[in-house]
C-alpha cells in the first residue's frame, strides 16, 4: 500500500482485525499529515479507523 509495509492479524478479542503498517520517511509534519489522511481514507472504505500513529527516529550519521 503506497510504500507501506503492512501486516494484518486477527485481534485476540472478538472478531476484529488489526493492520499495522510502517514506512520510512522524513520526520516532517506535512508529510506525516498527508500519509495520515491517506490511511484514514483507506480504513474508512473498509469501515475501519486509525487507532494511532507512532514514530521511531533513526539519527543521522
């Protein structure tokens, strides 16, 4: 999906599914906001929702 690495698994509780995605990109608010909007749009097509966003930072050397 649009440069993301994704994994889908069934939740431990109930009948829900969780998809976790990651993408390496620059830490810039405009880029993050744009990607968040894309993910929200895709999730809504499947009656899903986005539950959070995390950042791991790799220092430049």
